């Protein structure tokens, strides 16, 4: 999704802005631009496509000035071309504005502005907002922005500058994240922390409905009326090294390889082996409150939705609490049956996904208690839920989620233990679950040591444009996740299915050109999945099986196997997904795809 960055201070702004945009590339974008106050006016540079195009355009002629804004655009209103790229200016050309989000009543405002003589150079809702600010400007940018925002409906994270007030930068948020960075005589604003880290660790998280007025040596937060708001200053503990590639060719590969450590970090400090349970103090719920939960709804999008499905299997099996898993985008517009005995869990890597945030807000409005399993510290979901736990997986930069997924499943395992031990789970079962969880990081190391095997399989199996991923029980969601990984970064059409469902339709697709990936560890449904492999082989399909060590039956049937260590049935997705992540990665690399920034995708989907 769009990336917003702004700077005001003693240094030249353009280089800082370009560097900030580079750090936000992972969010996904299709054009970029900057605007700098150069002493006489606003100097705007924009270019369609990758940031390198913009850098080429400004390389000989970097605009001079110490106040500026920069933007990477992920197209919503209008094609991804240069005129639609941000920043946009008002009618006078003296105010420049960047925007992440969607102004829903932009059509009506545009019409009214056209009638009053405005002319537009783009198809965007953002230019409409810039013109509205310009029309309301009477020598006070702060007031003009507040007045304009009072007229708009929709989501925005904006930053605005004016050549008439060269010592000011105004930003505001409603529905799209914004963070203020506080440096030595300089201030920043950005969509996330990544552009700020090399300059400062002191940040202020803006909430919806808030504006910030930045000067070189100060800042003030207010609402859209007149009220000033006191905000705490937070310290970010991620350092720059953790958001850099550290010798890996891609962030995705780095993040896949980080999983032994990220998983250990998710579990660290939570496991109470002696008592066979987990401590999840961030839930902010007493034992009595946890026991009173009658039903759980887990809501999320994409990969996080897949981990939610695994959570459903774990919680129902070990804690015996009924669980439903809902796409957040569906939940938010349904009329769900939710009450104060319903626990609604939102799962999100970014903590900013618009649909997940809205679903949690709706659940709360209906009286449910909400908790979040979130990776990004200080993100909106993390701040709005009643409780929860951070994943501590570290920053995930690759658009394809990898380490966040395994950490989400681990966090759900912690929750399962906590809920289970307050109900029927015995201390021995609890201890056994903890021992299996504790063994996972080393088991992932074992899998990663066989990366070269996966490379060969990627060469051998994925030569066409389609693939099928099949699993049963708790590995059905793992099959969904494996298929999603392949399609999003290699653009190969891949489908995940419960293996037994194959004969109700997808079996028609099976022939010698269709690679079928089975997740078939030695578990409670092993004999069933062996039958499903037989069905595929009988139709000439090519089978790649992710299976347990020494499984001669599957080795005999499958065209190729990749073995994973033995663990408890419920935890197998954490191991099975690792070779599938690597497989997608190597297929995408071989096809020459942009692994970390796949086409059309955004890391953090902050519009619905
Ligand atoms: O930040 P979130 O976990 O809320 O993001 C949800 C999805 O947008 C995300 O998982 C998406 O599906 C990824 N591209 C998957 O790799």
C-alpha cells in the first residue's frame, strides 16, 4: 500500500525522502514522487514505475530545500501513471499533498470544485483533496487542512506542505497509519517505522481523527476541531540491521531462514513447562474470564487467515472451545452473532490491515472482547484491542509472509495451551505440547539445512503454470498457504484443497502436466492421504510429497519426497510450510520474478 514520508529539519530533504521511500518499497507501489519547498515554491518530481525511475529523473537535479514530502503510490483511483502519482498540488501550485487511503466522497467534491473553476490534471481522489485544502486556505495551512478533512469521508494518512508557510509540515490520519519521528531539531512523518529508524527511535503513533503540526523543533497533536491532544512518546527497539538484507539475495529468503530464531522469540518467556501451560499476560483476562468464554471467532486476511484455520484445529482439539474462522472482509459487513461471552481474535502481521481492524472494531461494538496476535509493535490493531500478544518475529519486509505465519501459529499454540489447561487438557498433555513446541526451532534448522534439495525440486516440478496443493486435517490450511505462496510470488496458478475434496472436482485437472504437492506427514490421517496420493497417481499426476522421515509407503508412491522431522500432529504445519516457502521462492527466482515486491501486491493492505 502507499507509503507516506515527510521531513522538516536542517538537512536537505530530497535525499532523506528518497531513502525513506526506498525503505518503504516493500509495502508495494506502482509510482513514486517527492515535493520539496525550495525557497520560492514547491518543486514536484514524479515518475511511474519503480523508484529507480524517479531517482533517475532527479539525479542531476536534486531539488534543494529542507522541508518535503515523498510518496509511493499503490493505485486505487486511476491508472498507475505519472500524472496520477503523488504529490498532488492545489490549483495555485503552492500546496502539495500526499495521501494513503481512499476519499469516498471525492466524486462529489470534485464536481463542486469543477463548477467553481478548478481544473484537474489527474484522476485521483488525492488531487481533489489538495484542491479542497487550497480553496480553504486563508493563510493558515493547519486550519485549511482541518477544514478540508472535516468535509471528507473515507480513509487517509496525509502529509501537506505549502510554500507560503515554509517552516511547517501538517499531517493527519484516519484509517491509514502514520507515525511521527522525533529527532534532534528535525521531525519526520511516515506510514511505518522503516524510514525513521536510521534517524530516530522516538516516535508518536497517531490515532484516527488526529492531526500533527510539525516544525523543526516541535510538534503538536490535535483533533480536527480545536482540541490539543497529549500523546506519549514511544521508543522503537528494532534496529536498522533487522530491516536490511544482511547478505541474502532477497528479504523473503532471509525471513524464511530466520524462522528458527523468530519462532523461538515468539515462544520465549511464555512456556511454563512444570505446569504444562503458557503465560500470556498481555491477554488482560483473568482465569475466570477465560473460562467464561463460550465461543471464539478468529478473523484475519490472507496468510493470517490460514494461520487462523490452524488455530481452529488446535483450540477445538485441545481446549474444546468452539471456534469459527472468518475472513475479516466478510465478518465486518455481516450481522454476526457475537456477545460478551465471545472472544474475537484478530491476527495480523502488520497490525494495519483495514478489514481486520474494521472487523475487530465491529466485534467490540457488539460487546465481544477482542484480542490481537500482531507482529508490528504499536500498530493500530495492537493499540485498539482489549489485549493480546506480540509475535516478536521481527520486521517482515518481503511481501510474501513467511516468518510471521509460523509465529502466528506458535502464538495460537500458546493461547491453546492457556485455554486448554483451564479446561480439560491434562498437565501431561500440556507438557508434551510444550516439549514439541520447544523442539520446533531446531527442527526448522534441520529443514533449512536441506535447502539445496528444495532447489532441485523447484526446477523439476514447476515447469508449467498450474499446481495443486493438498493436505488433510490441520495440514489443509498449510496446503492453502503453500498455494498462496506460490501464486503470489511466481504468478503460477496454484490451488489449495482438502485432499479428500479433490475427487469432488479438481481431480478433473489431474494429468501428467499437473504437479500435485501433498502434505502427508505420519499423522492420524496418514492412511487416508496415502489413498489420495494413489488417486492422483492412477490418473498420471506428478506427486511431490512433504512427508515424515522413513515413510517407505509414500516414497514408493510419490515422484519425489521432501522429509520433515516428526512432531505432534497439530504442529506439523509449522514444519511443513518451510519447504513450501522455499519451493515458491526458488520457483519465483527461476522465473525471474520480483520476489520481494510481487506485481499488484501490497505488504500492508490499509484500504478495504
Ligand atoms: O498484515 P496482515 O497479516 O494483516 O496481512 C494480511 C494479508 O494481507 C497478508 O497475509 C497477505 O496475504 C500476504 N501477501 C501473504 O503472503
